[in-house]
């Protein structure tokens, strides 16, 4: 993860995600619910992007973007979950969580059956 995402001053950020994915939508709703300072603007990715190319994107205004698992870490850090980010960055934990993220991001459309189950928690 880039060092300029580890900042202490709050800044407005944009998260772009696959709005057609049930798991992605649930995760973003959970994240924005925890955003009491209203720092995160969540946007669905444009429909003209191929489904295989859709990935989570995190961007601080006028700065570099990060994607995938690094975007999750940057969003958690933005919300003040710095200890959680530190734990997730420890080598064995990071490797394991990245593998789990990669699995769910690759096969996310196979989990559409969870739609009704996740609506209970949303």
C-alpha cells in the first residue's frame, strides 16, 4: 500500500465498486455505515467495463488510485481502523486474507444466492 494513503488528516475519498455484485454492495454499505464523518463517496463502476475487469478502486482526490485488497486497507485506514490495517499487513495474515479476497473477487457472481440472506444484515 502506498504511504500517502496512511494519513492522519481526513480527506474526501472515492470508492468505485461492482454494483452488480451482491457481496461488493454489502461490503460498501457496511463501510459507508461506519463513515460518520462522511468522507467516503461510493460509486458503482460504469457498465461499459467488462465484468472480468471490474475491481474495487480507492482514490483520494487528485492522487494515485489503489485497487483490490489494497483498496480495502486504504478505506479502513481512512475510517480510522489503523490497528486493523496494521494487523492485516502482517505477513502471514496479509497473505491469507489476500488469497481469500482473490477467491471471493474471482467467483463473486456465484454468490448471488446470498442476496436475500445479506439483505437481512444490510
